[in-house]
C-alpha cells in the first residue's frame, strides 16, 4: 500500500518558512502509529528540517543533490525510485509519502490512500501548499476530531476501485484522433503547461528568455509536414484531455534494428481529471503502432518518474538511463 500523510490548514497551507506552521498536541500521533515499522518518503528539505531519521521505520529521502545514508536511512532520486527501494527491502512494507509539495504532487496520481488532517486554522503567508487533486477519484472517510486551542479533523481519502474509473471513462465517451494543424495551437499550449509543471514540481521556474511557443510551432509544422512527427489525441467532446507524440529518427542500421529507424516518444500527457482510465495506455499504443508502420526497430523514451509505471506495464525495459520498447 502506498499512502500519503499530510496536515493542511483551511487555506491549504502545509508549510511556512521551512516549518509546519502550527504545533498541536496529539496531532502527530497518527503519523507515528501509521509509519512505525513501515517506510516514509520525504523531500530533502523536510528531512533537513527534522535533522535526523525517525526511529523504527525506514526513512527514504528524495534528493538529487545530497546523499543520506545510515541505519534505516537511504536516499532516492525520485518518488518512484523511493517506493521501489522500499518494496525491494520488504514488499510488505506500507510506504507513506510525507511531503513536501513536489513529492505529494508526484504521488497523488497513484497513492492508494491519503491521510489528510484538516487543521482548523487559516495560515497567512504560507509558502508551501498541498497540491490540488480530484476528490472524485477517492471515497472520503471522516475520522476523529482532536486538539484544544486549535482543532483538527482526520480524513482518509481512499482511491476508488478501477471499475469505477473505467465507468467514468465509458461515461465520458472518450474519442481518439490524430493531431492535425487544426488542434496544433491547443496542443502546443498543453505541451508548454506540462513542461512548466515539470519545473514547478521541483520548486523551480522555467527560464523566461526561451520562446518555446515559436520553437514548438516551427518544429511541429516542419515535422508533421514531412511525416517525421505524429501525435494521437484523446478528446472528451471537443476538449483535448490527453496527448502523445512520436518522432522518427534514423541511425546507421545495427543488428537489432536493420532499418536504423527509431521512434522517440514525447508529449505523453493526460489531464489529471482523466487519469487512471486507461487513456495514456491507449494513446501510447496508437503512437507505438505508428512507429511500427514507419518501420522503426524500437521506441525510446527518457521517462519522467510518473511515466515509468505506464511504460513498464506496456513492456518497455530500462536500457541504461532511458527506456526502450522493442518492436
Ligand atoms: N503539513 C505537513 O503535513 C507537512 C509535511 C511535510 C512538509 N511540510 C512542510 O513543507 C515544507 C517543505 O516542503 P517543500 O516542498 O518546500 O520541500 P521538500 O519536498 O521537503 O524538499 C524539496 C526537495 O526534495 C527534493 N525533491 C522534491 N521532489 C523531487 C523529485 N520529484 N525528484 C527529485 N527530488 C525531489 C529536492 O531536493 P534536492 O534539491 O536535494 O534535489 C527538493 O529541493 C516545510 O515548510 C515543511 O515544514 C509540511
């Protein structure tokens, strides 16, 4: 089970000046009960705030800049890697994502349960927030209340079963079409939003001096015209809710790829409200088939952390630091 534990204020604040902006007797009890004997995953800043590993549980710190090692203390470079490391140690361990923002944002699409303590407080000038999520994907259980001067209420958001997500997909009547010039502007705007979000998850801003829109327009016009870029879209009515992309490149042929042709996967994105409905898999399938008909010997991708699960389930394999699907 992969869970997430957070306490948030009424205005969604979880941190201020590097700390949790309240102290409530008894509020941390649930955290201790759930995580003792299991694994916690936290961001480098949250860990440095605590300053030491929490006892009697596996502490996995997510960082790309520092390495923490010790008894019950290891470092991972992504949330997905942290979960894989915990399961490698003991597949029965429950893994709890313990913040902050970037880790929650990355984990929300796949966690089974979210333990959210609603703190009855409005925090001015908070600087770290709990990410937005689609409450429809979860069943909500309201638990006990506690606290004296500041009250809190325990809630648990339990991921709805796959069946329900499938019903949602059927009800939404998702359709698929190949990208044409007519959808290009929306497609480019979605791509820029997606790339911007990848920076924001790590608390960064994309460089302001890059005119990505013009560069993307130029790229797509040229490569759609000469057939070296194709994309399939998922639509709910007129609204594009999922994208995919495949570029075709040619290398000098080699034994396992005598055409020398390779497909490079890009632009895989599904609107968060439509995730876990099989849409990304369907889009992936359509562009992989495009690569097959173009004569590609393999499809390559440098997968984002969130993507690894999808690509592994489809049959992609790690090959060095990128993932490959043999056609
Ligand atoms: N209310 C609550 O329940 C709660 C829970 C936890 C934290 N907090 C609060 O939240 C604040 C800290 O949160 P934060 O979001 O600022 O920082 P954070 O998530 O604790 O740490 C951020 C760092 O973690 C690493 N990281 C995060 N996402 C990553 C990713 N996807 N891949 C690789 N590395 C990643 C990066 O470390 P490197 O820079 O080393 O690569 C990044 O700089 C504090 O105020 C804390 O008190 C509140």
